[in-house]
C-alpha cells in the first residue's frame, strides 16, 4: 500500500505551521514548554519546515522561535514576518541560532485586502514585495514569500508580484487560499497557470497554504501539488485560523495511501501521527472529533455487525490503511447493539472464554438485551454477563 517508487522530484516538503497559524486561532495558545515539546515532536517525526511563530508579535513568541531554532536538529526553522523592515529584522534575529533558518514574509495582494486592510495602491504593494524580499535575503538565503489572499488576487498582478519576489531572491513562493474560498479545480489551474506564466518559476519551490472554511483545505492542497507545487503548509489536527488549515495527518496519509494516484512522497514517520494529534489536543485543549480522518477515535473502530464480520474475515473489507501505520495499536471492534454473533464470539475468545454452544446462544441473547439498554459496552460488562451465564448453567 505504501510502496514508493518515485523520484526526488516527487518529494513533497511538509511545512508545519501548528505553532504559528495553529496557535493563532482563538483558544489555542500554548505555553513555552508546550511549544518546545511540539517542536521536538515535529522534528522527530520528519517535518521538513517548522514555522515556529511570529517573532514580532510578542516577546514570548520571539523567545519561543529563538529557543526552537536553537534546539531543532533536522528541520528548517521558520519565522513569519510582515513586509516591514522591523518585522523582518526581528524575525531574522529569532531564527539566527538555527542550523537552517527561514524568513517567511507575506503581503496581501488581493484588491480587497490592498484597499481596506493595507490601504495601499497596487504599485506600492509591488514595491514593498521587492524591498521586503530583498531585506530578508540580506539576512538569509532561505526566504519564502506569500501573497496573502492569493486566490482572490487579480491574476496578472499575482504573476507580477511572484516574478518580482523570485527576482529579489525568494526561494519559496506560497500562494495561500487565505479565506478557504477556492475549489480544487480552480486552485489547480491557478498554481499551474502562475508557474507557466512567471519567468524563472522553476527557481523557486511553489507552496500551498489552504484554509478549511469550506472543508476543502486538504483537497485543494493535493490539487496544488498535482499542479506542480512541492510544499504543503499544514497543521496537526488541522488547527488554525477560523475553520483551520489543511490537516497534516490527512495530506500525508492521502499521499501515502493513494500512492497509485498521487505519485509523491513525504519523509514523515506516519507511525507518529496519532501521538502528535494527542499532544496537540492536550496542549491546546482542543478535542479531536470522534470521526476525524486518520486520528479520530473512531477512525479504526467498527460497531456494525456487517462491518465487524467483514473485518474479521479480511481487514481490507472496511479499512484502507492499517491502524499501525498511523500509530494505533489495532482496529477496535466496539461491542454494541449493532454487533453480530461473529464479533461476539471473537470478543469472548479475546477475553479467554470458551463456551458450550447453548451457553453461547444464551450469552448472545443477554448481550443483545444489554446493548439495547446501555450505550457503552465494556469488556467488564461482557465478562459479568458471561460469568453469570456460566454460573446459571451450572445450577
Ligand atoms: O492564510 C494565510 O494567508 C497566511 C499567510 C500569513 C501565509 O497564514
Ligand atoms: Zn493561514
């Protein structure tokens, strides 16, 4: 399922922004120690770029980025900065101790943002793209430039800014879907057309950064990769502004499981995904929805009798990936009113019971009656019920 027969041109860079875009959303603030733990985990699991924070935002953010830059062993450590000189210089200072550091500078390019947010003319924005990237390049040769609200930017102007950013030395060009407005085909066409139109576009890695306002962040990210982008910006559990960002575990597993269609690969150790999800959930106190893809508690759980029966015959009947590949010990067959005889017998075997046929039939009837009354059936409930059955059949 996970065979990788791809060339290095098919390697997708995973840029994690849990500590920046993720932490930026209401209620997700993490302590310094929690940030250190998260950064260490991201580095260990093979994330390529850790966006560690927004150094100008506060002294706390600066300290965290600085410390992560100092401690990180493998990943590039990136700080975010607006286009102003003070922002860029502060960011450069924060990433200074990194083995590999990156300045990520951004500027809005859509008519709406330029008029109302920046209150600037397009010509001024264009000049600022050049001066900001040039300033960042004077600090480091690893500079990412983002056109904020890129998907609502007028196409010719977007291309003009991207061209200028590359000329000024940006090595990564990010076209964010800042408000989660794009649909996959449209985003595919945008990334493809910008890459085709801009001279020297091959001098930079194109990046996708998709928000989830319409629930399309992962689909859009994958469409962007199909169009030639090679970096995905994402967060653990998909946390981030408003409805969040593309979920790291989802993009990574989509690439991993559907390697037949998505002929790319990442260097993420997928067996760490569940742990990462738990760590982020604990640090932010954001619960993970039960049916969340990959890391939700029901992602590898089955209750219906038909599905449990299928799973006991061959796991591929109802699972497209093995739970161990994402760090879950095993599939769980949850006992409930939808469970069938086959799963019940399997559970008894697991619990070490061997019943005579008549005992088994009686125990199954009791189990169904209990499951109708009780929502959650635990192993102890089944043990009690079977022990009772055994005791009665000896009377
Ligand atoms: O959503 C966005 O546009 C951003 C940028 C700062 C990259 O987070
Ligand atoms: Zn964002």
